[in-house]
């Protein structure tokens, strides 16, 4: 009666000998998800109509006999990610387990597999036929549950050339989730995995790059564009067109992780040289030069790259020690057509094939609010050379980062500015949704932000600053603000701020040195710990408005707000911590008798 059975689910069971399943010759789907089984029996190879074999989460599976998979001639879906004891393709020793070359003839469409090393991958494996996959090569950890949806590929402990030479290379462009860990000799990620340099990576949503020590750039411009750049009369024009073509390969990228990449200089490599273009050669064939012509910019995300990441939601950068600037917004308006370029120059090269991209860019120009408009989470840590997070340079700035909710910065020894330049560039744009701002171990940072930046942070709920030993003030004054603003009438409001924590700030003197009027209508928690110079919170004559703040935690003492006077309360707490110890007269006399030969100063 079971001879005609087509589908069999034995899921989350404790299985012993299941060899009798081999007698179900018409079986098409066999699912053993989550079951405890040590060995796949040889008789499974008798299932000549089997299309789906699903052994997801069968973590006890230790052996698949050689020859079983090669007999499943109709197999279309194979999910055995839990199995890692593949037989090597090298050597002439007798096989004790299945090898991946057994499934080469299969017309596989779906494959979930874990492979210990790249040498186990057959070069002629038909990976390009896969429509869905979850593949891990050379790394120890991948949680299947994290990638139930979307094509996933993780590669580790391999060289860049071995990836290109292996049969696995064609599916890199199909990835929705790509993880690279310890890939050797990889200096530029794209177009290393994009031989045709046409379609790019339109499906890529998550990119994580860990411990690739030689990696310098993520993206490099196309070579044919470099040749066009050599024509001097077209220098600025072609730059503009090329910028507008953009980098469509990462349009769907939502999550980017760059971790332990000590050589990483920038997300993109400039057209001819790292961050600049070469001038034309002179009559002797020698290139003219400038001081910074061959100097890498070391900006992780230059302005020209920002519009390439319209879907980015999360960015984590850790231990990328060559980066000096995280986001470089300056220079975005510098790519103007040189007025000295002759109109007739257009007759030299036909650029009609770029029209579509230019039109597309005009649409982007009309919707500049799209730049980084989906970025919600930003975490940067352990980057020993980072000096600036957001560098605005000179000139106006289009709206950006309006969805950013969480900003975490830690272990940045040389960080001098979170927001550099301004305030004119950022008066009305960006950061209106920032809710959490946390800084830790940034010893060179002297202030957090200016008053003009503070006025943007209307949604900020939590502010935490710890172990920033050089910080003197949280809200700093700038020359532009001093010259253009009547300080006493200037109001800075944090309408949603609930919690402030200031910890181990050795040089913090006050929250703001300018006599601005501050409002904290929803502030409930104020913790101040080991800030020995902080005696005054606000220098303004007008008391800061803190209707919901009941008290202040100063070191290990808690004190209720005295008559709605935050400054007076903090000053009282500070003075209380400085009260000398009073010595009773009898004890003083005994001390004088015992220590009559030693000078001592006693406060009474």
C-alpha cells in the first residue's frame, strides 16, 4: 500500500535504521528535518524518483556512504547543511564517505551544504544552475535560521584566486547574503567577483567582510572608463558622467559589515588612482603631478559613493585601522564642467551610450533626499586612525541620514570630530530621527556637537558619553555661532531626551560653555560619575527647564533637585564631595603627640 507513497515527513524524530525507506520506489519528497540520525543508509540510493532530500538540522549526521547521492538521478533539492564529513577529492585513498563530485550530474536547483575547505569543491560543479542555496565553505559558524530566506554564501580561509578558479565562483553574483572571512590576497572586492562588469550584484542585501588583511577597497571603477579619462579635454566631463553612472551593483544592499580590515582605505577606488585622477602626459610622456595627486583619501564612504547605497539600513565598521574619515560629504559640488572645455570636444567621442545613465542621474539629483535615507543603525569601533565621522566640508548639503536612529562609537583613539565643519551645512538636514547616541573610549574628542547640530536632534532619547578624557563640553561653541547668534536668546531644546549619562570625563567642565537657554522637558535620568571638574551644568543665567527630572545621581550619591535648580543641585553635590574630614580635638591631640616631628595640615 505504501509503494505509491510520494511524500514522507519524519521530522524531529529519533531515528534508528531507516533502510526500509529504500523500498518506497515512488517516493519524491523525503524530509528528515531536525531528526536524530547518525548515518544515511545505502538503500536511500534506490529512490529513483526522489526530487527532494531535506536533512536540515540533523546535527547528529556523521556519515553518508559513498555512492548514495550519485544514484539519486532525479534529485533537484538537496539540503544537508548539517553534514560536514565530505570525502576529499585529493589523493587515491579509498572513500569512506560521500564526496561532492557525486552530485555533479544532478540537475540541482536547490542546495544547502557545508564544505570544510575549498579543495573539497569540484571545479566542474554546476553551481551556476542553482536558483536557491545556502553554502558555507571553510568557516566554522553559520546559523541556518539566520538565512532561511535569500541565497547565502560564506567563504573563509581561502585565497581570492582559488575562489575565482573554483566552480563556486559563478553563484557569487546571485547572492543575497555574502560573508567573506579571511580571504587572502583580496585587495578589491568588486569587480574581482564580477568578471563581466555588467550586471553587478543586483540581489545583494547583506555584505560582511571579516579579517581580510590585504583588502583596500570594496569597489573599483571600470577599466574602459579609465582609458577615456586620459583625454584631457574630457577630464571633468567624463568624471561627471562616470559619477552619474554610479555603481548599480549594490542597489539592494541593506546590511554592510566591515571588520578587521587593516588595509581598507575606502569603499571605492577612484578611477585611476586611489582618490584622484591623473593629469595628461606632457610631450615627453611624463605625467605632471601635484602634491596630493597620488595620495589616497582614506574616506570610507566618499560623497560619490553615498548614492550607490540607497537601501543601506545597517553599517558596522570595526578595526579598519587605515580609515580617517567615515562619511565624506565634501566635494559633491566640485565636479562641474570646466568652462574652458570647447563645445566642439563632443565631436571627438560619442557619449550617446551614456544618455540613459545621465537621465537617471537627473532623477537622482531631483530626489537628493534619498541619499542614505534608509540607514538606521551605525556602529564604529576600534578604528585607530579615524578622525572624523561626518565630514561636511564647505558648501551646501543635500538632506541625508534622516532615518538614522542609533549611533555607537567606541575605541576611537584619534577621533576629533563626529560632525566636522558647519553649522551652515547642516542647519536643516539630517539626524532628525537619531534616538540613541553612545560614545565610549574616545580620548581625543573635546566636544560632542555644536549647538546647531544639537537643534537637529529632536528625537534623541538616550545620550551616553564614557571614558572620553579630553572632553571639555558636550555642546560646544563655534566661531560662526558666536558671531551670528545672540547667545542669551538662543534656545537649544532636546524635546525627547530621557536619559543622560556622563562617566569618567576627567576634563568635562560643563554641559555647554555658552549662555544658551536649554530645555529638557522629558529628562528623567541624569547620571554623572567621575567628572571631577564638573561644577556647573549650564552657564546660562536662565535655569534649564527639566520638569520631569526628580534628582541627580552624582557618583554614589543621589540628590533631589533643589527648587528646580539643576545647576544649584549639581554644585551642591560637588561641594558635598569636597567636604573635608573633621577631626575631634582629643584625636587631634593624640595625633600631634604621636607625629610631633612630622608636619601635618588639618582642616577643622
